[in-house]
C-alpha cells in the first residue's frame, strides 16, 4: 500500500492574536465603522485565537490591487513551499533526488510557471521531475491531493511523490466589503503551507501509515455553496450559510457507505483527521457521524492555533496526528468547493 512517510507544516513568521486582526479587518473592510458589532461577534465566535499572515500586518495597506497581492502571494508561496518540501523529504529520510512527482494545490493565487516549478528549481530537484499543479479544490485539496498521489503510486509502486499545499488566504481579502461571506471568511482563514511525502508499496524506504483506499463525492446543485467570484479586485469569497446542512445531509451516509465496503463502521475508526471548516461545520461532522467525545480534538486545536488554512489545514492536523503515533484504523476527510468531499482510509 501507499505509505505516508512524513508531513512538514510551514507557517509564515507573522503571528497575530485574533483581537488584533479583528481591529485591522474593521479598518480595511468596514466603511465608517458600519457593521462593527457583527464583525466582532463573528470573530469572537470563530474558534480562532491566533493566525499567521503572509506579510506584516502594516504592509497590507500598501497592496493597491490584485496584481500586487498576487505578486506577494508568489514570493511567499515559493519561500514557504521550499521550506515545507525540503523539510518533509528530510523527515522521510530521503533526498530531493528521490522525488519522482511533485503535486501542488492551492486556491489563493495564480502563477505561471506554477509554484511547484519555482520550488523545484529553487531546491535543485531533478530535471525529469513530474509536476502536477492543481487549482480550485480549496479546502478539500489536501485530502484530494493525498488521494490522487495514492492513485499515482498504485501505478508506480517504486516511486516517491510529494504533495505541496500553500494557502495565503489573507492576500485574497476584499477591501470595503462588508458582506457576510467576507466577514465570516475574514474571521476564519489564515495563511500556511504543508508538504506530505508518500512512497509506493515497493519503495525500500516505505514507512508510516498506509493509505488503504479513497473515495470522492461531488454533490448535486451545490456550485454556489463555496468558491470564488473572480473580478477586477481578485478573489471574492462565495460562502453559503448552508455548508453545515450539506454536511448533515450527505457526509454521514458517504462515510458509513465507504467504511461499510471494507467491513468497517464508524466506531471501528480510532483516529479522525478532519479539516477544520469552522465551529458549525465541525459540530455538524461530529453530530452526523455520532463521533465519540474528543474525536476531533486535534482539529479544534488546529483551528484555534492557526485558523482555517484551506487545503493546508487537514495536512497540519495529519502532522499533529502522526506525532501522537496512533494505531489501528483512521479516516482523513475534508470538504470544499464543488461542493464535494474526499475520504481517505488510513491504517497504522
């Protein structure tokens, strides 16, 4: 089976308490202070205590347009990406020369050449390195990336593949936008990156938890549940209030059906690695799956410590999980634009 050999999270050095970010957000997005009470309530109830930013807080005012913001995104993404990839490969006991495929996922910026190409050149990776940049998966990208690398390594069991996720959500911030989706997004999302090293079943260095199987699900008539509207100002968030209800409607059946195909039930899963979508989403996940108390503690802690990092978040939770050295069966799950979900069955 495919093995997860290492996970290396990476965060920008600029860390701020939620209260300081609330004040800054009010200055940037609220015209004449209108909506301040709602903003403060949303930020206070987001389950987030700290977040990291791509830039020092005072530099955001100097970003004149989408071009400036995207230039900053490229520079920071390459720095964080190189740090995460080099660290993850080292943690796996491998070298950069061992990597056969580098997959990159993001939803917060655009670049051509893509970030994976720039990271590969900065690190001096092989010239015959296979690359696969993915855009648009959003919060599900970390789970989907692991699933798609598992597909690749099933065909190439002697290979090494790396997933890199970089999400710099702060650089998508829309100024003078007091809409509820922008206020909610501004309360939850932070900046960060992560890299995951996976090895095929026949690789001599194969170690770590196994990827047993994966399952994807795309939900009908859900295009406006989550995503971007792209305009002259960049990425304007689409975030429906019905995300928790979509989770309650579909996730329980999806997970139980997936586990059942392997003779498993929800109580058989000892380790849950969930994307931290936000308090209401996490409550919906726990409720619809009837999880035991504390099953999502690492996810709640990640949300509190760094916020929602889009596709990078579930990889941060995975890294925290590996440090606990669990045993038995686990399930990694995330949801994102589509609206969709991705499930990855793991075994330690």
